[in-house]
C-alpha cells in the first residue's frame, strides 16, 4: 500500500498529512487559508492522490509558515509513500491551459530535489494569500519529496488562473510520474538500480 502519514509540530505550525498515492483524489483540507486550501484541493483532485491535510499555524503573524510547512510535510509524505520507487514511471510533464493562461510542469521523481520556478504574478495577493508564497510551497514540496520540479508559465490572463494552473499542472504530472508502469512494475526506473 503506497500510503503515508506525517505529523509535524514546531513552534509555528502543527500539521497532520495523510495520503494515498493510489487513491481517487478524495481530499479534506483545513489550513486556515482559504485560497491555499482551494489549491491543495486541486492538487489532490487532479493527481488522484487522496490527501487529508490539516494545519494549525501562526496565521496572526502571516501565512508563510503555514504554506511552507505544509509543503514540507506533504513532500515528506509523498517520499515516504513512494518507498523504493519500484515500478513508477518517474518522469512526466503536463501543459495546463486555463482560459487565457498556459502553464507547464515537468518533473522527475529522482531523489535529487531541485526547483525551477518561472512565473510572474502581477498582484501581491490572490484572495488573502501572498503570491510569493506559491514559490515557497513548491520549493518546500520539491525538496522534501525528492523531486526535480520545473514550473513555467507562458502567459496568464489573471493571477487566480496563474496560481490554479500551476497546481493543476503539477498534479497532472505527479499523477503520471508516480503511477506504476506495468512494463516495469518490479524494477526501479534507473540504470543505477536506485533512486
């Protein structure tokens, strides 16, 4: 069973994350940041990874610790659920159109974390969340999941669509990359024999 549960408690946040890589996209999000919950809903629904995420954070300061620490915990859960990574497809990419917005996500479940983030917001906030925090989330997620992640927005008609297209593109790529490839179900997808 490719499932994981992570509990993370610091002076700034208290987080519980449960996932099932072989789910249906069932989700329950409660971070206290409405737009962020909406984005996490998209990540779960379009990756078909069941996600239950709750966070009690120091929102009276700002949303930074909550968003970053959820990225850390979710990344750790993905890494744990993947185990030795036998049978996964490993590589995937997705171009995600959303009305007048187009964003690409490409990833490698490599064990070598890296983030390339090319997206420029024209507003400081979407809903109540600072737009600079989206990069912080994906940075924390990629580092802790052990994936190489490239996100590039080609053009955007508004900032809501830009953020949402990033989460959906990552979700679609993640779905494909962590799926079991029946042609190599018992092998690690690397000539090194390990990831």
